[in-house]
């Protein structure tokens, strides 16, 4: 078991890191915010952890805490102007935000190392820590989704007007979703820095933005399992399709297209909906006949 | 308790005055009707009361407390719940989840408990689901609890929306065309139910086009036309008001 794991260790690490990013993206989408700020927030976390460790010799714990705090703080500040926007305008605003963060990383050379990025960060974490982090995030998100906050997120996403007339503060919950997303992205970014031993600005560019969004689109944005499935599949796919060499990206794109067309809720959510339909159909079949006849039109 | 009071309420959309200088009272224990031809501004009134639209001028008070400037979620927490003219359920969610979400303001679990998944969260949820089942039984719909809300018939969807509004535990219930698209038997059934809400000291405001129901059900009627109040009083008085008859193109009132 251990030897098998070590053979695939680097791929597993990559899957776990990408799961972290996918969950950060998932939280905001679940609360009905069309933000794509996750890569930018992750880069803030990565730079924070890298700078803290390189300048102060602080351990991973301090770096991760600082990254979580920075990610959360920036996300909460970002949520203030975004609360005035809806839908695709939020997406455009967060793309702009990502470009600003990227430019700062490139031009604040004294702090960030500019185009060279940060190098020589000690490797402070291994697969175990990545596994613990992913498990902790999944646990918290599952707990939240079964509690009042999860119900509120779902209500806001499906119909914000209904949510507010039921006494749910849309702005409050979306700020909370941003804070969670920022914390998750910040820590995941820091783990990337400690894992890769370097931070390069172009890692967190438009490419990652599209990929992370694809994780959630592919897997599903309602169940916590969705982004996990999406991130795992899209991370493993290039590995599995290795024999196709240069055509790998075509397979990647084709899979995404097929899922968007045939499974618009994403893989996991589509399966859950189908399962639920069958369960209610069974429950309905057990009703008395006259009840069924005045049931669904 | 639970008196809703509008004083000189106006709302202007660009050049159009959708509601002009409207004053009305919705009292607890009574069913108040708001009627008028299409486009008279009835739904605008509901949107103003619930805070979804901002007042151009005037005041709205709940138990003498000014609520005219408050955001919608605060208005709801003070005890004003509503249904929508075009049913707005959470279609991806089950019937029971649609009702449970209405209990939002009476769920006391702390953020930490929710984050860590402490047992109190599960207990609270179970309690809320219990209350939702009680509501479903009141409406003779308990067997539909696990169905997806979007798959129910029209009449049943309306009932779920009313249950969700009741889950907010309101003092004032605003029903925007609650029996539209229903036959007379179904409408009378719901009417009897609204009467029971009023008997439980709720202040009920009904916007409705079904004249037969409005005339038999309401204790008091307000008639709007082009945003202006043209008549007000008990149904038998309003029925014979010359301006009301004219607004409805004569003779349509039974």
C-alpha cells in the first residue's frame, strides 16, 4: 500500500491541491456568487506563506495561518464592491481583480521576486498534511451544507428575492461564502508554495481560473462531492491520456463539452438527481391511487 | 398585535406613478382584501411593504415601528411574510426543505456549532423538520414531503409557498393572488384556511381577482385603480360603489 502510494505520490498531491482550489470555487458558487477569484486568492496565500517563511524562518504553521488570514481578509474586502453586482458582472469584476493581483505579483519585485517568483522555499509539508487539509475542508463544508448556513446558501442561489423575504441576509451570507472561499484558497495556495518550493506568478493566471471553474462545472456545484470528483477527474485525465501526447488537451476539451451538453448539473449532481427521482417515484407508487391522480400535472 | 399601517405611500417608476398617496391598515385577526384591475399597483404595494422596492414617499409601520426604510430580510425578521403572484419555490429542493428554509430566523445554532457539525445542529434540524411535517399535515400534504417542489401540481405548489411563509412565524401574512388558477372548491378550501390564520391573530392581506372569494372572505376591502385608492370599506359597501363598478367596466361584480 505504502509503496503503491509513493509511486503515485506526486499525482495524489496534485489531486489534493486541486481539490482544495475546487472547494474554494465551489463555496462561492453554492452561495450564488459568480466569482472566479479563487486563483488570485490562492496566489495571495502562496506569496504570503512564501514571504513569511523566507524572511522570518517561520515554520509551516505560521505561514499557513498568515496565508489563511490574508486570503480571508482580501476576500472580505473584495466582497464589498461585489455585493452591488450580480451574475456575469461579478465574474468580470473578479477576472479584473485577478489581473490586478497578477500585475502586483509581477511588478512588486522587491517583495514578490517579480517574474522570477519566489524560490528556495523549504519543503515543509508532505502528502499527509495535504490529505489532512482536504479532509478538514470537506468535513466543514459537509457540516455547513447540512446546517442553517447551507440552507441559506441554497436559497440565495436559487432565488435571492425569496431568500430575503424569508429573513435571510443575502449580503451577509455571500460575505461569509467569500470569507470561507478566501480562507480555503489562501491555505491551499500556501500548501502549493511549501509543496512546490517556489511560487511563480504565471501559475495563478487565466489558465488556472478556467481550470478551477471547470472542476466545479464538471463535478457539480451543489454537492460537496462534485468539486472533488471534477478536480480528481480533470487532474488524472492528462495522466491517463498520456499516450495521446499532444492530443491530450483535445480529450480534455471534449470531455468538458460532453458533460456540459449531456450532464448540465455536473457528474455528481446529475447522479444524485436521478437517484432522488427514483426514490420519490417509489414513494409515489406507494400512495393511494386517487392521491396520485391529483399529484403532479 | 401585528398591525400594519401604510400612510401616504407613493412609488414612482420613472414617469409612472405606480402607487399614489395610499393609506391603509391591515389589522391582526382580520382578513383585508386589496383588489383592483390589472396594473392597478397591488403587487407594488406588497413589494413596498416587504422592502423589495424603496418608497418614493410615505411611511410604513408595523406596530408603530417604522419599517419603510429597512432592507427586506429585516422586514421579514420583524414578522412580515409573503407569497408571490407567480409561485417562487426552490425548485431544486424537496417540499420539506422548501418549508424548513422558512424557519431560518428561528434556528438558533451558532456558527461554530454549524462549522464543527456539533450534535446540536442535527437536533435543531430534526426539530424544524418535525414542525415542517406538522404544517404539511395541516395542509393534508405530508405524503409529498420528499417530492421535488418543482414536480408538484400548481395547487400544491401554492400550498407549499403558503406553508413556507407560515414557517417564518409572521404577524402579517401577505398573499399575492393565492387562489389564481384554482377551481371554486379549491379556492373555498384555501379561503377557510386563511380564516383560521386570522383566528390565530394573524393580520392577513389578500390580493385576489376571484371576486366571489374576496366578497365572502374579506372583512374589509381596499380598491386600487391606476395606483390610487378609489374605495375602502366592508365588501357589501364596496360592491355597490359607483367608482368600483366603473373600474371593473360595470356589472362584473356578482
